[in-house]
C-alpha cells in the first residue's frame, strides 16, 4: 500500500506541477493587466495539439518544438492584447471586466472549433520511447523525468526573469502602482501587452510538457483554466511559490480521489476546492501578507 501511495504522489506532483505552470501565466496576466483570460487553458490545448502534430508528422524533438512555439504564442498574446483587449481599457471597470470575459470566452470557442476542424476532436499526445526505472516497486519513466526537469527549469527561469531582469522589475512596479510606474517612465500599456504575450508563451511550453504524458483535445482547455483559477485562489495572486504548492496539492488530491473513490470526481474536485476556498479563505490559503 505504501508503494501505491508513493506512486500516486509522484503522478500527482507531476500533474500538479503542470497545473502550476498554467496558473503562473494566468496569475501574471491578471496581476499586471487585470484580465481574466478564460482562453488561457485553451492555448495550452492548442500548443499541445500543434506539438503532437509536429512530432508525428516530422519527428521534431519536443525541446525544439517548444522553442518554435514560444515566439509564435508570444506574438499571438501580444496581438490579442493590442487588438482585442486594449480597446476595452477606456471603458469603466465593470464594462472592461465584462468585455474581457466575453472576448476571451469567445476566443476560447473560436480557436477550439478551428483546432477541432483542422486536427480533429480526438485526444492526441506525444509518445516518446520510454525507459523505466524501478526502485523498490516504484516505477519512474524517463518521460516523467523529462517533465519534472522541464517544470523545474521553467519555474527557475520565471523566478530569475521576474526578480533579476528589467522586465521583471517593470512588471512588479506596474502591479504595485501603475500611476507611479508611469511617472518613473515605465510604459504601462507596453508592459500589459508584454505580460499577456509572456503568459501565452509560458502556457505554450507547458502544453508541450503536458502532451508528453497526458492526452489533450481542443475542448479540454476550459477545465484547465478552471483548475488554474483554483490554484491562483489557493496560492494567492502573484505568489509563484504558493501557486506551485497549490498546483501540487491539487494534482495529488486528484490522483488520490481517482484511486480511492472514482476518476469521475477528479475533474470536479477543482470546482469543489474553489468554492470551499472562496468561502473559508477568501484571501487565499497560501497567500502572504504584504505591506
């Protein structure tokens, strides 16, 4: 029984780490630009489908696929903000919020249908040659190690970018005081666009990692967005370590629920946690106090 639990924990931590990567970008976009991007998870689905197509058609290495998709999704995110979201900034706060929800939900539906038309509605993934390591009955595949390495590398890269670069300082200044940042010469509009683009690029890489071990179809994106919202609320907006812990908690909870109860309840677990957290911990269970 102990071996089974450890196996479940390993799978849950990997899945939760991928959930956290989705939440990183979504948290960054909302924290800076105050945009609820309901199409965020669908971008992961599109990236995963594109990655599986490139691998199946041309045998492109997943690492190279990630480098190819990164600038494409960065440009898509930039154009999304400039042409669809920025025009709403001049409206009053309620109209702007409702407008961004309608735009991103509409985008979710459009790109999901286009992807289903081009690639089909069935689930796809990347099947790499797998070697297996067995340690006292615990099975670990090379694919899982690749995913873990990707999660760690991307998390460290995000931390360095947000803490050690000019872009990271500009993002934090706009988040804390948009007016003060403008006075100091930071172009808030350009930072908003760059943040949406940066978040879209993050989720593209997460999509490549996701399809290495889990199948994806064009219509699964919204459920991933809901899980990302749950992680953000659990970990606190803008709290990357909190989001990572919250993602792993959700992944482990889903794995245990699927094994001990039924897998049918695993997808709905994020909704239940979201409602409980909103009622009991409205500021986020793992959020930190800030002055």
